[in-house]
C-alpha cells in the first residue's frame, strides 16, 4: 500500500492500520445500573481480548452523605476481592462561595501495599442534585508478567457545595491475571448511577 503525504506531511489514503497498532476504539462490553445497590461487580468480559479496559462512571449517587466511592480487583472471577495495591492521589477543590480553593496531594487517601478498596471519588454529597462521574483505566489486566497499572480521573459535587476534581493512579502488585472488579461506597449503598465497561481496541 502506497502512502500519500499532504503538504503538511500528514498521511492520507490509509485504509487499514497494522494489527499491532491500536485504533483507540471503545468497545462496550457491559453496563451496570445501581438502584440502592450494595456494590456493582464486573465478573465477565475482562480477559486477554484487550490490553486496556475503561470503566465510565456516570452520575454515581450515594445513599450516605460524604461517601467515598472505591474499587478493588479479583484474580478468581469475583469470589473474593483484595489484591495488594499501591497508589498516589491528588485533588483540586473549589467551593461555590470561593471560601476555599486547593490543589493538594492527598497522602491520606493513598494505599501502600494494601488489600483495602481504593478511593476514586471523594466526599460525594447525597443531596438530590449531587453525584460523581469520571473514568478508571486498567492496563493489561490479563498479563502474567507485569503488575497491573491503573489511573482514574473523576469529578463530583462534594458535600459542602464544592467542585472536586480527583486524580489517582497506582498498580496492583501481582503477576496473576485480574478478571473481575468491584465498586462500592465505603459506607452506605449506591443509590443510583451507571458504570459502563469498555475494551480499547
């Protein structure tokens, strides 16, 4: 196949990418909708088909005020959750009345070789108009060679009338394949919300 170059050196007339190059397409695998749910678990569809998986969190609303939305992984199809992980976290917060605005590393939210659930949404209010949204990316969970990296970027209406932009990243310290993920609040149920799982091709 001949490659054609435009005046700005961009490629044109490409009809297909080599199999080794990712096209970045999102392929919907499954959707879970909460309705006063204890947790939302994804126990199928996570395998070696894709090297990257993305969870889309849409209007996650807690039953309990100032709830922390968390996740953990499983290597046994969801029979148990609690893979050792290490993470780092920072957040940007601004209040509606501009009484306070901060950008800070949140060492209290980090985990160090812990099997606890990791926080990815912080302090969501449970008012009728309060919720959180964002993305969580998992990289090559089926690898049996490397640890499993993840990163998240979320935004929520924080209890106390503030915008909270919350970032975290880390790795599950295992060379076992991860094949299930569980999401829940640290306290109380998931009153409503949607999580969609995509594979990136």
